[in-house]
């Protein structure tokens, strides 16, 4: 564990709390892609199967439980309490285009051709693109509530902080995880456009609006 | 070294 990773995980945790807070305070899940949230459940469940057979640390254990539990809770809220505020008509990204390629790539690139390792690789690749339905929705509506942009910013910061974490681990532990690094760089890259608008508009007190 | 055993990152 190093500071970058810890802060990254904290940002990840914060992003989820911001999202849940947004839904409860605005009593709405408007602007949130159900598809992205469903993909995150798939990501966490396939990645954290090792909860059943490997102990890493207390921190690791509780974070995994939190990520699985909170992502399921978000889906539950979106399908029950706040269902009327959800608009499937604008959440139209075809997730088959993500699930298919991620499956194929996971079967090719993995550290061991075993079910759990393939699922681990799959979860890494899927996480890297799981935000696309959300960004696509944002692109379609052209604007977002400020709190939603804070959620996305926290997610982006989490990903960005994993990069110095890998650099640090390379120099201090000699650890290199090519699958996580490649997927992580792709994932972080997807946030660049969003961050540009977030920094130049939202942080200046303006509404998040994409140029027409 | 490639970490082939045990993924300790979240």
C-alpha cells in the first residue's frame, strides 16, 4: 500500500458516496446511466471472487465488500425507489459492444488460463470501458447536474491516482502488472475530455454544458 | 516481475 493507491481508493469510495448522496438528496437518478452502474456490479463481482479463497488484508476485505454492496445498492435504488426518474430512452449505449470484446480480450490476455484469472482480466478490461454508457448519456444530453459531475470527477481522480501508484510500485517493489496498467491508461484517457470541461466550467462555478 | 499470483489492488 502506498499513498497514491490509498488516495485513489478513497476517491473511488467517495465517488460512490457522492452518487448515493445525489440520488437521495435530489430524489432522482436523472443523468445517471443504469448501464454503467450495472457494468460496475459485473466488474466488482467478477474481480472479487477471491474473497472466497484468498485473504489479502482487512482493508482489502472491507473495501471489496463495500464496492460490491454499494454498487448493488445503487442498482436497487435505480430499479425501485427512483425508477420513475430514470430515462432508458437516453441510456442507449449498446453494452454488447463492450462485453463481447472484453470477453475475447480476457481469454487472450490473462496471467493464467483459469476461470478466476480470466474473470479477473475480464473485470479489468470491462472496468476500463464501463464508464462509456455514462459518458455517452452525458454527450447526448449535453449537460449534467453539478453533483453528477463531482461523481465523475472523483471516479476520474481515482483512476488517475493509480498511475503514480504503478510507477511507485515499479521503483519500490519491482512490481509490474501489464494488464492493469494498459487497461488503466485507457480508462484514465476516457476522462480527459470530461475533465477539460469540469475544470474550465464546473470548478469556475458554471454549469456543466458541452459546447453545441 | 509480473504479478501472476494474487491481485492485491482493488
